[in-house]
C-alpha cells in the first residue's frame, strides 16, 4: 500500500458546514474564499479536504460516522432546549423541523446506508 488513506471522512466540525458559509458569502458579496487543502476529521486524522464529506451516504470511515452521529444528536438536543426558551425568535415548528433534520442525519450515519428510503 502506498500510504494513501482510502476512506471518505467527515470533518471534525460536521454540524457547521463551511461550504454553506462560503456559498452565502459568494452569493451576497461576490467573495469566494479558497477551500482548505486539508481538514481535521472526526476520527482525528488530517486528510485532503476532497476526502471529506458531510453526506452520510459518502462517509466510509466508521469512526467518522460515529462522530457525525453523536454531533448531530447533540445539536438536535441543544436546538430543542434553546428553541423553547422564553424570548426565542424562532417558532416551535421551526425548532421541531431543525431537530427532526439533525436526528434524521444522525440516523443516516448510524444505519450505514445513508439512504432515507
């Protein structure tokens, strides 16, 4: 073997999509930043950015899948608590939608297939 890592990983900050921020800045201000060359993964490796994905159906590293599952479950729990606080500017329906989305992603990372069907 030539030392090339064969797995697709998930970034260590899987619940914060850098691509979404990049697209928002590009669409709003016409600014496009360079993508990083490498990324720290959920399993602790540093790999080329192109070898990472936030999509459950693409991630083949089991440790990264577990990291992503736990991160999405944590975020769902946090959003559920924060959304119900007095003075919250988001509705209960919006909170429920976000919580459902992150729990679904956690399930998709757990089931190993990544498919929602």
